[in-house]
C-alpha cells in the first residue's frame, strides 16, 4: 500500500468513525451532575478538578487503525467542533452559573445587537487560546506537576486550593494518557498482522511517555501537542484553537531524528499529512462549510529573535499543497529578515489555489506588542488564535473574537443628532461617542468577566502558562503573565470613507447640509443615485493610495488606537486596540442603513484594513501602498488586508507574489492574505457546482470550498473578483 | 513634450517580465479586424459610452453644447468629443478617451509602483495603438525610464520606417512584435497593411541582438491553420538569436469596447480557439525549433 492509499484509508476510517459518532453525553452529564452536587460547597477550581477526575476516568477512548496519534475521547463533543464553546462537558460548571454572568450580559447587549452597534455573545472569550506548549514539551506535565507541588507546598492557605486543583487535574490528564497506553498495548497484542502490531506498539510507547515527559522524537512531540490540544479543549471548556508554533518547537526533534536515522523526511511528511487530514475529515470540509478554529504557525523567530525558516517550514507547506488541505489555517510569520525563498514557498501555496495561509508581519506585530509593555522575548513567541488574532504562546491569556463594535453604526448615531458647524466639531462629537460606547462595552464585559473564575476555572490551561503557578492564581483570575482583552472594532474603510464624505459634502464644498444628508441616508439614496455615484467615484476612497485620504485615514486610525488607553479588564490586564474581522462584517452590515460613503443599506461593511468591497480599485497594488500611510504598530492585534488578484501561472505568480510580500513588509502592513480569483471560474461554479468541488476561496480568516457557501457569500466573493 | 495616451494599466503581468505598468498610445496604422483595443485606432480623442453603467440621470444632455431637442449629441455626427458630458457624468458611463498628456504626467502616474518594478524584475511596457507613431514622445518617456533604472518594453507592429526603430532601439530593453501571418495578401486584407516592411523590420531587430519576443494572435478562419502557424515558426527559426513565440488565442471580451464606441466588431461571431488546439499549434511550432508558449504559459 503506497502512502496515498494509506491516507485514503485513514480518511475513510476517520469519516466512518465520526459519521457513527454517538457520544453518550447524557450518561456523562448525569455523572457530572453527581460530582457537582458532591463538591458544590468547595472552591470552584477544586470543583473543576473533581469534574476532570470524573471525565478522565469515565470517557471512553478510541484509537484508530490508521491514524498514528492518541487523543480521541468520547466526551460528548460533537463532530464538527473543536471543544471550548461547544463542549458540553467542559462547560458543565460554567453553564450552571449562566444566570449570574451570561444572562445579564445578553440582556444588556440585546438591543445593541439588533441595532447593529455591536456583535458578540459572551463577556469573556473562551475560544482562540493557545496552551503553553513550550512548558508541555520542555518539562512535560510531570515537570509542571512537580513545580506545582513544590510551590504549592509553601503557598498561603488562600492559594492552596489552586495548587491542589492543578495537581489533581494534571494527574487526571496523565491518567487519561495511561489509559491510552494500556489500550494501545491491548490492541497491539490482538493485532492480526505485523503492521497493525507495530502501529499500536508505537502509540503505546508514545502514550507512556508524553505528555508526562518531554518528547524524545518528532513523533512524540506531535503526539503530545495533539493530545493536549484535543483533550484539554474537550474537558476543560476552553477552546485551544492552535497547535502552536510548530516549525520552531519541533525542528530540533525533527533534525535529531533525521541525523540519527530514526525517521526519514517522508515519514515526517506523513505525520504532517495525518495532522492536516484529521481536521479536514473531522470537520467534513469536502461536504459542507464548517469553521474549524484550528491553526498552526510557521516562520517568524525564536525567543532570541533568530529567524525561523527551516526544512520543517518547507515540509509543512509542501504537505499542505500535496494533500490540498483546507481546514487548518496556516498562519505564516514573515519579516524583513526572512529570505525571498520563504516568500516563494508561500507564493507556491497560493498558486496551488489554496488560499489557506495568512501572512503576519513580525516587524510590525512585535513592535506593536512591545509598545503595550510586553517583553520582547515573550512577544517573539506570538501565535494566532482562531484566525488572525494574536496571542503570546506561553504567557498570555487574551480574550477576544467574541465582541465587535461597529464604527459605521456609531457614525450614523453621531450624524442623527449632530449640528456641528465645522468638521472638526463633528469629528470631535464622533470620537466622544465612540469612546463612550467603548467604555460602556468594557463595563459590561468586566461585569461578566468578574464571574469567570467562579463559573469556569481552568487549572490545566493555567498550569502550562507562565505566571499562574508563580502567582497562585488561575488564568481566569489574571494569573498569567499577561491578561489581555483585544476588543475589536469593525468597518475601518466604511468609517474612514464616510467621515471623508461628510467632510467633503457638508463642510468643504457645502453641497449638502447635515439635515439633507440625514434625509438622503434615511431614504437609502432613493432618487439620489447621481449623488451616490458622485460619492463613490469622485470623492477619494480608502485603499486607492490617494495622498490626502491616506493622511486623513492615518489620523483617524491613530485617534482610534487610543480608545483602549488605560482600560483594565476584570483580570487586571489591559484592553488592547484591535480590528480583526471574522466574517461579522456581513451581519453587521445587514443590520444598518446606508452610510455616507455611498454604501447602500444592509450591504456588508468593509473588513480588516481592506478597502470597501464596492469601490473600484483599478490598481490592486494601491492597497499595498495605502498601508504605508498607517502606523500599524499602534494596533496590538493583527489588522488584516486582503488582496484579490487574478489567477497566475506558476513561474510568473511566484515572482509576482514574492515581490508583493516584500513590498508589504516595506510598507509595514500588519497582516495580509491573498485570494487568487478567476471570475469566469466562479461564475461557472455557480452554474455547475459539481464540477468545481476543489475551488477554494478565502472567506475571511479562513477558507472554504466555494460551492458550499450560501448564495449571499458566493455573490460577495464574485464581487471581489470583478474589481 | 506631450503625446496621446488612452490608458495606463497598472499591475500588468503579461506584457513582459515581472510586474509592469503598460502605457497605451493612441493612434494606429493597422486596422486588424479582431483588435481588442478599438479605442486605440484614431489619434484624436474619442467619446465612449458604457450603457451598463448609465443611471439615466440625464445630466449629459443638460451640459451638451451640441444637444438638439434636449438630446445629447454623444456619438452622433454632431458630437465634437468636447468631453463636457464625460466631465458631468457621475456614473462614469461616458468617458473621453485619449487626452493629451505630458511625459512628466505619464511618469508621475508610473511612479507609485516603482518598488514593485524593482522587486519583481518588471518595468514599463509601451503599447497601443502604435507607440512608434509618436516617436518623440516615446523617446522622452524611454529616457525618463532609463534615468530611473526601469526596464522598458515596446510592443509594436513595427509597420514604420526602419530608421525610426533603429534610432529608438538603444533605449529599449525588450521589443515585442506581432507576426500575424506570412501571407502578404491575407495580411493586407485583415489589417489594411502589407507585412513586407513588418517582416523586414523584425529581421533587422533580430539582427541587432536586442531581446525580442514575437507574438501571434490566433484568429479563427484567418491564421489558425496548422500551415499558417508552421510558416510563422519557420520564419522565426531562421532569425538570429532564436526569439521565442507566444501564441495568443482570440478573445471576444473586448466586445463592450466596440459597443461603447458605436463601432462594429469585425470578429463578433468568432469563438476562442480550444485550449487543446492551441497546445497542438504550440507543439507544431516547437518542431521547427522555436520556443513556443500559449499566453506565455
């Protein structure tokens, strides 16, 4: 059996298993109910530890005949989910107290959501987190356990429960791994052939070793990362959305294995295939649209600032193209120190029509993070959570991607009542409105977040992070070295273009009064199409590299970056200014009326730092050059530009894309993603979906098979291809 | 120094190496019936009307100095292409194409992407229309490019006196020329000009050692036979310096341009040749020892 056939068999086996996946959730929930009743008077973290102990004993485990990893527990986590928010057992305790923190929050934001000011669902974010993988790989959970016991033995009585919860939870987790080792041994003994025996013996050996101890091989490293991510996401109620900075963490093991002849490059490639394949099959991405919230990080630098770009970086990208995997978001950190060959590797992935990677600029993001007072050594180990949003691996708990504030909606609110006589006055009113709204959301979030520890402490996640063991505080109490909240705004270009239109129409040219503009927007430009065309085509727009507009945009974004200054969350950490979009720009556009930039009512808002979708951009390179005007180091989170280009032949495209990446670095943009769209093919795919099952497009921070998108999403992608 | 340009297209990746900007000169001495740039034929400014963009607001009729009975003169015999309606049209449905521009204005427009010319090994391509019909303007632009270190390509039908080409050649880094057919009578009928001077000039250019890229648009019923392509390949194989050949399959995407000019499209009923057939023609050309691609791929 060749490796292609092996992979196909692996995919078939996974598919069959998850198709018939019937987790005994009710039995588990009944068990947890009993544990809860028995421990309800105890400290929340001890309650959580007791729940962990029960789950690690009670959940059935499963090993696959083809997949060489061990992680699958029947926790009741449904097929198309990554845990966290969708883990019933993990959120068991949290949901008990929903009346305390979630319901009041939902009630408070209900009208804001309906009116399009705000989109969000929770006061604190339990998704898009990253484990402290460096501790897990560096000292193993036994090492962490020993440290917890040692520090805990000297802890004050008030902090004892935290350490007790950590040690109990780690022992429960390691018990789970031991159960996998025993099961693998049993399967090895009963295997009918040599290959099957070897497969399970290999798993048994690894499960006996990791995550208790540091991995000795590349394979064990993979096993440890996958086990910790999957199991902790399932049982702890925290969404670990990233496998971390893999080419940095695993390269020494990879290199040592190759040097010792323990593994070939091809064998390493097969392990990477298995990792990618697991996500694609579990989420059924060849049949429907599902968000996977699964990310890996490549490139960038190590803790000392040395560039990471090695053979493993290349191997990950090669395997991605070979298998045409789409479910894993591959976030590639680039910098001015990286060689062009790296950018050409990245171009090759794009040219294979796999828009699954996002480029993140270390030059800017590291500066943006250190500007927030974070140590450079910690910043250098940043990763992305679910899509673009940044978190420092090992040291930061950043809650985000659960709240978005609409800048365009707030602008309409200012416009509703303003009688400003100068643009400066109008802009001043707008800034005050935005700040007041930002502060209101912060107050609501903080009120909810105060209950986080009580509702859902995270002893396992906490134990892997720098700061929690040292301080004796859970991650939910601000125990990690950095406890941030990146509260995102939305509609950058819509906001900037609308402000500029108001300036031009009302104050510079006197073409309209504020009253007239209000009336025209209320009527959605009905009877005023010539004016709308004038606004769209004659007033400069963000993203077209227009000098005066660039200066204006830069000023507005500088001002907005100060919204979070001095704001502290309920864990004692900082609010960080952010602009990551997800695909919320669509529902938030549907919720609001026409805007002064010529955008019609209910159309999408602009996304990230990209120009508005309905603006004609004659030169796609203008987007890159427009970025140069903005100081992205003022934004601690990733601020993503999307560039839509025509399909290109490989030799041409590699050179073109590598050059654009270099120009992007020089312009000091934050994040960049490409979509190579062939308009004819998109239109044909709408007519003949069956012939285009492999047409993959970038939706936002993630990619999907085009033909599975709904009609509205398809139309939006096609509108991008036209310009 | 001024000249007439009808468009500057940024991010051109099919008119020479790397990322380029293409400057389209207005005015041409050929009239190829399949031409995809009909707005390039006449030297003087022209009006274009894109009906799909029109929002029917009627502003154009109001500003038209030659309007009759409240109807605009656009694209009628009364229209003088003064451009008043294009200026007033909010939807940019009416355009005045081919304004006179100074060389400095053109260079200023090209400057924004200079970082990418450098990073991609690209540069500027002068196309048309026929750039060699405005030789002094072209010379000024080529000199300005050279000052900035930008690579230059000139895409020309070379149906002009050899001396004019010879004088400009030292300022050009790459020549791109069409060979439509070797059949003189057919060439004359399809383009309005003999191919004798064109083929002579191509021989001369190849003889100078200047980098040369040759292109043949494949037009159904005109030059799409195997014999026609084989003859072109043999001609190229005999040239010094073994220039490469690109076959470009006919496209009808330019139809809306003819409509915008109220002009008949002589190739309206033609269809794009099949991809497989294009590959077969390329393989045929390669048999004569010519490096041949389809659309540069």
